């Protein structure tokens, strides 16, 4: 009888089998070498690690270490001035609030004594002075 010619798929399967067989043979030969000479392979690995360490710390070392890029300095004077202005404004507002409370207490009284009228007059003057100082500090632009 006549023989059938193998199809393209069977040729690929034969090539794959040959490649798989070759890989298996290589794997078994490597295992047998490692089983026969384990001390030599361990010594070779250790020598490679030592040579790598010596090269890393001597020949391959760079003279200058990599530095971070230098960014421009933050203008701390402006930040400090602004912070001081904020703190001063807060303390002035607290003083104004205390003066308002004391003025309200004096005004709620039915009759005012001489002492009460002097305290009221001083509190109103101080209140006006603090308000004007706050208006001036808001009007003057901060110096860059």
C-alpha cells in the first residue's frame, strides 16, 4: 500500500518533541553534574559572589554620589512676617472681643457711677484705637 505523507501538524509535533526531549536531556545532565560535583559548584558560586562584591566596592564605584537637585530656598522672611501679622490680628480681635464684653456689661447697668463712666470712656477709646490699628495694618501692603 502507499504511505500517507505526514501533514504539517505532525512535523511541528515532531519538532516540538525533539525540543522537549533536548530540554529534558539537558536538565538531566545538569542534575547529574550537580550531583557529582556539588563542592565545585558551591565554590564557583561563592567565588562569583566575592568577585562581584569586590568589583562593586572598588572598580565600579562612582566618585561622586548622586545628589538631589537643588531647589530654590523658600522665602522664610515673608512667611514669618505673614505669620506674625496673623498672630497679631488674632490677639487684637481677642482684645476687641473682651472690650465689647466689658462695654456691654457697663451699658447694661441701670445707673452709672463715676468709676463706670471712666471705665466706659477708656474702653471706648481703646476699642477705637484697636480698630484703627487693624484698618491701618490691612491697608498697608506687605513688602515682598
